[in-house]
């Protein structure tokens, strides 16, 4: 047994996102998003599930915030649904949508919980998609107008902002692998979208500074880690590129104002180039106040020719998997954090997502999800190690506060500390909720 103690002022929290929990998809003037469209496209989401009702948090947010208060968390990460604010992506804002987020944020503050707001967590207004979506630079302009209104509306109330959630997912997973909305399968499209997302991020940060907004702004990319299968150069290079797809591809522009040549060369070999316009790279490389990091899984990777985009084969090294099939690789969390510090410096970091899918169901009022506790524990141990190694971590938010709509997996994959019965919408605290309550309250746990 050892006590793992986090420093004074370290913040514990939980995270969610609008489309995954809110429901009320056609209420109070909300416009449609690309996820409303995608989830209605046969075959794209398991069981044909969609976010029409989700956890109904739009109507039940007071109950949810009471559960958060009892959980003892200091911070809560949520996202604003762009189509509630601008039902058509731009034009006139929708007062009812603004009112909802004011009521919601006021309730968080009244309960002593700090709001951390993501501006774009994948629910792009469908009307913008109809005009080209993130492939078009007009969407960048629309995003900046939306961001500006949010900074003005919620100035003084929301002090921590993230421009984008997981741009790797909203570019490559959505436009090259075709797994998420809008479900395209074209590498050039994905590379273009990734670039436009980064420019939109940079312009939003510039707007934040220009307004002299009170607070901090960052971004929340998802990262992974691959250890090479062997010391053979081809294994090392293949694993390096796979990590580079998630890390360097986004972080080099953000922190160095340039794309990594080992990756641009690779993509060029596949016929994809970045549509950089003059000034773009300076816009992207705005100074950030903090970096959000989402980490779930990592692998052992081995070179294998002609696998697709990359040449890195995931090796089953016998690591356990969570119920969604992702390998549990806590050491990868440590390694990628140290890698980020070594390459980009000691910017303050919030872990904006880390958590596990286990589909345990309630029985006699209890959900025995000891495997989730074990997963979080093992990742907190590695996080603590990273902090001892000089990684400047300020807080940890677990995904998720409650079970919710897990994108292409629909409602089949549960990540919550709180179980949601999707027939009755009844919330049941899991064993992990009670364990995390002690961690969040005490700032330490026994390992
Ligand atoms: C990769 C699957 C082919 C969310 C992926 C699928 C096919 C090579 C969880 N993070 O719900 C990554 N999440 O909304 C944000 N993060 O590939 C929040 N990444 O691969 C959570 C899914 C994901 C993924 C899912």
C-alpha cells in the first residue's frame, strides 16, 4: 500500500459533452447538427441509436449538478451545443439556447463547481455542413463568430475554455476513417479539415485575447502512445508515425507554428497536402494558457507494410481490454505526457478526459464496477509519476460523469461513474462514484 497524494490546489472533476447527454434535440429552437443527420443514416450508429433524448440532461441538469456536488468535484467539463446558439450555424443567435446555458452555468457556480467549457465537441450545425462544413473556410469564420458571442455572454462566469475537443477525431476519424460524422473516407478531406480546425482554434484564441476576456483558454486533443515492438528501425519509425498522427500533427503547429516534416512527407506520399494560406501558421500558434489532454489507450506497434495510411500494426501483447475493446496501457499515459513535456515544454495541463468503458448493470441498487476503479487508479498512479517527472498537471477530469451516447457505439458502451437507465432515465451511482468521491474530496488515495 502506498498513498498517492496530489498537490494542494490540484483539481478533480468529470466531463461530458452536449450531444452525448442533453437530448431535447428539437426544443427551444435548437437547429440540427451533423450528428442528428449521421445518427439517422442507417448503419452508422449501433442499433440506430441517436441523441434525441440521450440522458435528458437538458431537463434534468439540476439533478445532475446535485449529483456532482455530492461527488465533491471541483470542476466540470461540458460543451455548448453550437446549434442551440446558432440554429443555422450563423446569423441571429437563439435567445432560448443562451438562456439554457446561463441557467446551467449559474447552477454550477451556485454549487461551487467550476465550469470548464468546450466550444466545439463535434455537433457542427448541419446548415454549415450543407455549405461545405470544415472543408470550407467559411466554417472557420462562423466558428469565430460563435466563439466571440460565447466569450461575451459568459465572460466572468466561465473562466476556462477549450476551443476544440479531439480534433484528430473530428478530422481523421470523421473524414478519412468514416467512423464519425460526417462519415467521409478521403485522406485529403481529413487533412484539410484538420488544418481548418486548427486555424479556427487559433482565430478563436486571438478573439479571446482581443476581447481581453477574463480567464484561460486551451484545446483538448486526444493522444495515444505506441511502444515499438522491437528496436528494429522500421518498428521504431512505424510506431513514431502512429503517435505523430495524434500528437505532432496537431501539437507542432500549435506550439511551433509548423507541421512536422516526417508526417507531411508521409502524407504527401499518399497524395495529401495541407492547404496552408499565408498567415495560417502564425494564427494557429497562439500562446495557450493550458493544454487539455484526453487519453484512453495505447499499444505496442510493429511495422507492417501496406496497412493503409500508416504501416504500424497493433500487437496484442496480452494487455487487458475494457468492454469497448481498447487496451489498458497506463504506462502509455505516463510516456506520452513526458514526451509532450520534452517536446513542447511545461505548459499547464489538465487531463480533460480519461476513463473506461465497462458495461456493468445495477443489481439491488448497486453497480459493482471495480474494474473502472482499477482503471482510474492505475492511470492516476501514472499521472502522479508524470508529475514527479516535471509534467505540469493542474487537474484530472474523468470521462464520464454518467453513461451517455458513445457516438458510433450508441448507448451500448458505458463510461459513467453514474449508471443511466435509458428507458426510465433513472441515475444510479456506481461503486466508482463513491471511490472517486473520496479521491476528489481528499486529494489522495491508497494504491
Ligand atoms: C478512435 C475506431 C480504426 C470520446 C476510434 C474510435 C476505428 C483505426 C471517446 N472522447 O465519448 C478514437 N473517444 O466525447 C470524447 N475518444 O477509432 C468524448 N476517441 O479505428 C468521448 C473512437 C475513438 C474515440 C472515442
